[in-house]
C-alpha cells in the first residue's frame, strides 16, 4: 500500500469531524479501492496515454527507453548551458 495505516486511520478520524472537499476525501478513495473501483470517472485520455506509453516501452524495450530519455535529458541540459541570446 502506498499510504500508511496510520494515515488511513487518521484520515478516518479527521473526516468524521471536518469532512474534506469531496475530491480530496481519502476515505472515499480507500473505500472504492477496496471494491476495485475509483470514486470518480478516471481521465480516459490519461489511461489511453499510459497504454500507448507502455506499448512503446514493450516494443522498443525498457533499456532502449531509458537510453532515449537519458539522451534527451542530456540534450536539454546542454541547451540550458548555452545562452539563448548573445550578450
């Protein structure tokens, strides 16, 4: 579990006395997770993007994916070392 048992219990106690905004209600999320669901409609575009990214990683391989990101990060960092406008 990504959330400690202490936090779950604390959230239950707090929400009884001062209910949080609905979208921030940890108890609501925990109840729905136990049912294998989500409290709100998930962002479908995010799920589709995740699916596409995972398909790509499986197609090119995890190591190649890491290498591509490393290369892009190095390119970005080098570009930040060079001034965009000459003094």
